[in-house]
RNA sequence: CGGGAUGUGGCUCAGUCUGGUAGAGCACAGCGUUCGGGACGCUGGGGUCGGAGGUUCGAAUCCUCUCAUCCCGACCA
C-alpha cells in the first residue's frame, strides 16, 4: 500500500478524552476514530491489525477441529425468554422493537442462537462432538465503556460453542480449546497467563481466563512466585492458617465505648486484628445473613455468593442491620445472634478471639466457635492479599493487573436444559447436549498488544499482528534515484510476499520518521541520502532501535529473513 | 445509578470569575526558501462559542433546563 493513498490521519497531540496509552496511540496513529461512547470506526490500519488477529484465531480454531459460521446479530426476544435471560441479563442487553412491534435485541453473546440451531438440526450422538465458532461484532450496553477498544460497547469477538455427548468428551473438547488458546495468544506475541476463573454455580475448575499482563488492566490476578498457580481474584485461594490449639479461656464482656471499627476496637483492647472476628450483615436474596471474618480479612463477594448459592447479594446498610439484629453496626457479634450465620474458614482456625457483644459499647473477649455460637455454613469467602501464601506450595503470592482477552468455560447442560436441546444416545435415550463456550476479544487483543508494546514514540507491533511487516520510507520524493530505488525495493518486497507499505508522501524526512515510529510497523527501511552517497539503505528495527545498513540489492532478502525470524520467534 | 469534571474552527487549548458581538499554536490552501528526527516567511479560508429558553441596550461569559463526552465508584458475558 501507498501511504499517500491510504487513510492514515495521524495526530501530533492526543485527543483529550483518551486516557490509556493504547487508546491514545490508536487515535494518534490513525487506527481508530470514535463515533460515540464505546463505539469506534476501525480505519484501514486498525482493521489490518484486527484481520491479522482474526486469521490467527481462525487457523488455530480450525486446527483444533472447530468450524466457522456466522450467526445473526439481531435476535428475537422469544429465544431469550425461553432461556430465561431476557429477564436475567439486565440493561446490558440492548433491546428494541421492530416495525411489527416484535421485541428484539442486539446479540451480546450467542448461546441462545447456537443452541437453537443445534437443537433443530442435530439429533444423534453420531453427530457429536461438534464445535462451532464465529467472529462477529458484539454489542453490550456497558454501564461505563472506557479506555477505547479495551472496553467498548461495540467490539469484535470470536465466540465458539461446543456440543458433546459425554462428560469426558466435553472435558476433552475443553482441553483442546485450552491448548488452542495458548497457541493463539502466543502467536499474537502477547505475554499472558491462563488463570483459574470463577465458574459460578456450576462449580469445578472448568473455567479459565486468559489475561494479558499490563498495568492498565481492569482485572487483578493472583500468581505464585514459586509455582504455576494463577487465579482470578474472584477465585484465588490462600493457604489456610494453622489452627490455634490454645486452651479456651472464659468468655468475658468488656466495655468498649464508642469503638466501632476493627482498628479502633483492637487498639483499645490491645490486640491485633487477627485476634478479632468481625460480623457483617449481607442481604442475600432479600434475607439478612451474618458473615463472619477475621478482623484483617475482606469478603470476596463472588465466593460468598457461590457458597450461599444465591442470585443476588449486597452489603446491608445501617438501617437494615439494625432492623435485622436490633444492634447498631460496630457492636455486632455471632453469639446469640438469631439469624443465619456463615463464616470464613479462617474463623474456624481461631481460638479466644474478640467479637461484638450485640450491645452498644460492648465487645466480648475469648470467644470460641461452637462453645459460644454455632454457624450454618463455613468456607472460603475472603479476598486473597499479597500477605497470603500460595494454596498449592505455600510460596509467596503476587497480585498483578491483567486484561482479559479470552475466557473458556464448560457450560454443562444449563442452556441445553433451558432450551430443551436434546439428542439420542447410542441406547436410544434422550440426553441434553453438554456444552462449552469459548470467547476471545479480538479487538481487545490489539489494544492489549499495544499496552504491552510501546514506547514514548509510539506503538511497537509484534510482527504477527502488525498491519504491515515493513514500511519503506522514500526520504526524498524529489530525488529521482532515491525514488526509483525506494519504489523498486517496495515492488521487490511485494513480489517476495512481504506485506509492505511505502511512505511516498511529499513530506520532509522528520515527519516520515515520526509517523513511522508512531504507527509501529516492526521493520522500517530508510531510502535517502545514504543511498545517494554509496547505494546503502538502512533497516531499522522498531522494537530495539537497532539499525542495519545494506546495499539496496541485498535489502529484500534481508528483510524477508528478518520478517520470518520475527514470525518464528513470536511463534514460540 | 452515585460522585467529579469538561464542552469555544479538524486537533490541543486561552478567553468565562470582573457581560461590550471570538483568539493562539498545530492542521488546511497558495507562493517562496528549505529538505535525515514533526522547518521558516508571507498570504488566505474556516468557528458565533454543545443545544434550548431566560435576564440584559448588549451573553462564549450570568440564570434555568437539556444533550454529549471523560474520570472515580458501584455494576458487569
């Protein structure tokens, strides 16, 4: 392609509404333009990068036995009502009615449509397993879109769905996708971790998120510095503390005037927060539940929700607490509290701890589980911190920020049951399809790659997903020899199957250098005054800044070699 | 949805407090000089200040409503 003919509107300054680096650089480099909040146009360069990612995704998915199709974006409400998600999904689902007053929505995901397709067309175990995917624009009416392509309302996603006849088959399919995903993100040149993710009420470890490591990520992931343990914050566990075997002392009521917060109470009682159990009240599907935690721990609401098998939980406000317990917040304790109680497993390890006395201005010392109060459920319901130890090897844990670019999930039969999607097994028995779903944020990958690869001058694309592999700069369009050499080199590259763009604009060299750095094409070739002097051109490697000189004749071969090397390195 | 902020040529921003009919840099067009890290000079085109209403002799500036965008939080396949 010719720069002079291509729509590449670069900017010297970042538009004021861009916050993160990928957003700024994609706007400045002429990759994208915003149309409305969370809705972007992909310009030629942006689309070229997206197409590269799509191609890698398609190759690996096909290799893993999946087949591509394309499902409708506009979907009738009937299907969503049948699955129950017309109610459940909430405002993120953009709904509208057509001219015949039929309710419809824009597809945020396609479990309903694919399940409908399969239930209508596949009826036998002989047809299984089958794995279908599409690459398509999705629309989710996010409450708060932000950071450009990182969280748009409209975005490009690869979503795949598998249907198996048996549990073991479904697990095999899941593992195939796991392998394919590792290859896809590696091939995209991304540094990433696959982490255990919350799999909701289904349970088991059949959900993994693929997180690109970057400070601007919106998710937190927990990794072990020693072993391979890695998990999403909502799922991450910590090694459990050894149980305290101290002898139980006598329960003692003590006045703690005005001391409500954990820190204040502990200071007053001269104990550390890990010797206190705090009592929080949650409203769980409409009923108050007491949640017990060690003083220095915090609730992980997703874990709590899973433990209680609840649809909706939220922290109660002061009034709801008083209505439920008759005690003002700050003095709540489990002993004698007449509502359902759940405790974090760490509470079970403690002895002789402090609790609220359920009376204003009083706490209790030397409380003990079972002797002084009973609980209805116990489990891991707290948030892991960097002070905790790895649940697998007891090594030190690290919290890092990540961008979720992929998520694989073993769905089981939840959708096939709600949509009554069945097949006949070899015994002639009617069975529900066992499903899995597998998503990749294609447009988000491009943003994540830039978050991970940039410098003060601009983007630094990994070779496999760069819009072009090499950019040739004609540094003097007025000089016939230089122009001739640059054009010849460009043509030679194209002939050799190298994806090349030539900057043939009638601009000064400085502008071309700046734009080239900004746009981030991995290889750049300068054809300018050194060519006039001694027939040399320079190949500059964007990532390292290294510059190599070659005669114009040798350059194409060298470029080809560099491109292939870069593709291979990134293939590991 | 709660909190905060911003809307002035294509972009970045000044002017708003202390009303007097709009400015800079970049970008754009023409000419000339330049030409290896976003050149310089001259000339020129382009905005009625997010929108509506109001106060006033007079509103970018004051008031009311409204729309949009961004940030923090809550929420989130």
